[in-house]
C-alpha cells in the first residue's frame, strides 16, 4: 500500500502453507477432510509503518489479504488463512478479526475459508 507520495505505508505477504490435522481445534477438525496435512494460506507478514498506525490501515490490509486468499481458492486449495502473531498486540488484532488459536501454539491463529467466504458473499 502506497501513500500519495508513493511511499510504502503497509504490506502483507501470502503463500501456500500446510497445516497438520492435529493442530486444529476439535471443533474445526469435524468440518475438515481427514488428510494428514491440509492446504492453507499463510499470511506471512502484515505490517503498517509507524507513522501510519492507528488509521485502520491494518484492518484494510487484512480484509484485502482475506479477500485475495478467498478468491485464490478457485485456483489453489486452502481450508483457511493461518497467521503467526508476533506479539500480544498482534494476537489481539487477529482474535478481534475472528481468528482462532491452533492447538499447542498460542500465537498461531487460523480463520476458516468457509467463514471468510461467508463474510465476502454477504457484502
């Protein structure tokens, strides 16, 4: 994301990722295929420059990342989006946006593609 002076104010990265079935909470496992590793989309980094924080740009970039991840499922399979929160503030941000914690890893969070799809189909 660029500002009017073409300065980078925020960015994110997406990549293909695999999640071991036992990493998912039991409530999620019931809804997933029974493969040992499931394809997901990794939101590897989402960052906003310090001078632009607090302006809802993080939310905007997250929604863009989720939308692109969802649209990409027509080409590349993905059961959801995974993110590794760097700290408690980032963790709280993702939990606020309906991510859930994966088992045994408090900062690895997940949002199911079915939930993402519902969010964008209702708009």
